[in-house]
C-alpha cells in the first residue's frame, strides 16, 4: 500500500516538473516550488564555495572530459558519452568511462564494470547505463560515487593504462577538475519549465553554468529547419562558446523470435514502417521513445511506461506479453537501457526487438577537430 502511494506521488512530481504552472496555495505544486527554491539556493552556495576555492578540486594525472547537462532527465548523456569514448579510440587514445552508477548496489567506493574485453559486474551492481556501455566491450567502464577515487582505480588497475577519462553525467561533480566540459541540451525542451528540482528539472541555471562550459551540444535536433531562435535563447548564456547539432538515430540492435531464437541485428528502424507494435520503456522521458518510433511510422498500438531505472519483475513481463498478444502486435519493442535488465530465459509470445540509439553530428569532422584541438592545448 505504502509503495503504491509513494509511486503515485513520484509520478505526479515527474508530471508536474515538465509543466508550466502557477501553484495554488498549499497544493503539492506549492510545496514543490518551496523545496525547489531551497534546492536552487543550495546549488548556488555549493558552486560559489568551489569557485572561491573554499572547497578544493582534485586533479587526475590525465585528460578529463565531462559530459553532462543542467536539466535532470534524458538529454542523451549516455549515447554522447558512448560516442565520445568511441571517437577517442578511433583517434588512437585509450579512454575509460567513469559513471556514478546511479541505483547500482555495488559495494565499496568503486568497481570496474569492464576492462573493455570482459564484463565483471552485473546490471544490479553497476546500474543501467554503465552496464549497457560495458556490455559493448568497446572501452573500459568504471563506476563510483567519488569520480576521483574511481579515476585513480582505473589508472592504477587497467591495462593498458587509460590516458583520457570521460565522465558520464559529470557536470555537477565539481569535486573533480576537468579539462573539457561539454554541456548537452535537449533541443526539443532545453530548460523544462525553468524551475529547479523538484518543481522543475533544472539542476542549476544557464546563467550560473556559463563560465564552466567549453562546448554546447544540442541533442534530438530534427533537421536543417530547426528553430534557430530556440538555440539563440540558450547560446546567449554561452557567448563565444562553440555549439554543435546532433540527431538521435534509432536502430534495431537485437531481437528474440517467438520460438526463443536470439539474434544480433544492426538494422535501420525504417524497416518497422507500418508494423504494429507494443512499446514498453522505463526512461526519464518515456515520451521520447514513443516519438522516435512514431517518427518511423510504426503503428503503435500501446505504450507501457515505467519509471526511470525500473527494476523489472516477471509479473511485468507477463503483463507485457499479454498486451502484445491481445493487441495482435507484430513486435514488442523496448530500449537498450531496458533490455539489459531483462532475463534471457523469459518466453515471449510476440517477436521482440531492442531499439538502440546512435548519436550523429550534423558536422562530425568539426566536432572531431574541436576535440583534438582541445586535447592538444594541454
């Protein structure tokens, strides 16, 4: 009973945080606005303490790149981290990704999830996003609440020794000095409702973040006809800062047939056009998954939405299975982030496909040149 009540409140907070509103006296919104003012004040004081060197930053003996945002929720930090780490490998660097491992139940200060060749931790230990990146075996992944300690572990333990640390969701982790701060904005909804958590989604204001940003990246852009005024409204806070446009490109990464056969695919999601599908996802912004599939003209029969970082139970899969069968769907579709939390032994009664996301730059060579030039400056 208590869990259901708590979930209802959490769902309502998430709903409110994405809306513009005038809070009625003594309403839930009114309480959240009061809490958000406290959050904003605390965030401002903390940043001031670091700016004045009252709180000291620690420094790793290698190049550090932070990828983050000032808005809670899915701006594409993990796909961008994956892209940057992959790009670093292609230009001859030895990157390691360090993540907080949100909701991971690992013991101790930090753990090595993968050395780039083997995976040493499961999804419950490491958290969803780190495990998803680690499973690709493209680069090492380490999780730790203290990124400095996690970085030291990575440098001391991994062979070959990394020469670049990439922080996934590192913008607010002021304790660690970085050489390059990349800030992401979801182009479709860059600042939410302009309120701090929990009344909105801001972690800090764009005004307060401007001096720390080396590059701005707009994610989920739609094309050349994007609303330029929306970008200008953000870039006024980052004068002279380079900015880049990127696109989320969904693709089919893998699947399971009704008979239980498992296969790897690397196919454009365009082949799903006009196919009947049931969707399920547990993301910070479930709507983005729906919109991306609708953009490929998938005939979406139903979308089962779960909370971000939801831990699936067998009862969830039974329900999803039933809906897929009742709706006579051609496919059940989910995301890579959800897929890593799904047992492989469950018998699906509808063909099941996993949708991944690739990050694509409007001008990839320009971003590559920018990254290389920044690393050569040090």
